[in-house]
C-alpha cells in the first residue's frame, strides 16, 4: 500500500513538472529568441544576420507557421566554433554527421530543450564550398 502512495505521488509530481516544462513561448517570443541566438552565434564569424521570417513549410501541418532564418556564406572558415557555441548556449546535438553521412557535407542539428528552437549547421565541401545555418522555431497555429 505504501508503495502505491509513493508511486502515485511520484507520477503526479512528474506530470506537473512535465506540463510546466512543455509550455512553449509564443511565436513572437520564440522568433525573437531565435534572432537573438542567431545573432550571438554568428557575432564573431563575420556572417551577416538576415531578418527572421514567418514561413509555412511542409514540416508544419496546414494552418501552422514557424519562424525561420537562413544564413549562407562561401567562407568555410566561418563555421569554426559554431557547434561549440550553440552547445554553450544550451543547445543539445540531436543529429550529427554520423547520422547524415555525405562526402560533400558535414551536418549537425541542435535543439534547445526548453524553447524547442532548432539550428542546422551545414558545411559544404567540394567544388562550391560554403556554410549554411538554418534556424527554426517549432510550428505554431497561424495567427498566434
């Protein structure tokens, strides 16, 4: 009987903590944070910061949008330290080059566990080398 009480208490505590942790910021707040994090990320790399836009893409269901930005450069050296910088900002690597093996590209995908912002870092080698950074929010209902 005592075990059931402890198990029920633990389950309720977990549910409360999980519900609180799963609350998302608004789309405007997430987009602002995406812009701030991207600015911090590329600050020392010499890349230019584009405007964050709201886009409808295939990864969102119809009626949803996400904040999105893309940064590209032909300077492969601009990629130095980006992965480490994102990890220092609290982003966790969810996919890396071993998962997306390609002879011409090195890819890493990082996600912030609280804000659910995602950054994809791609370094392209070969004939036309370069760096591409894609930042995204999670999907939100259009009009939020």
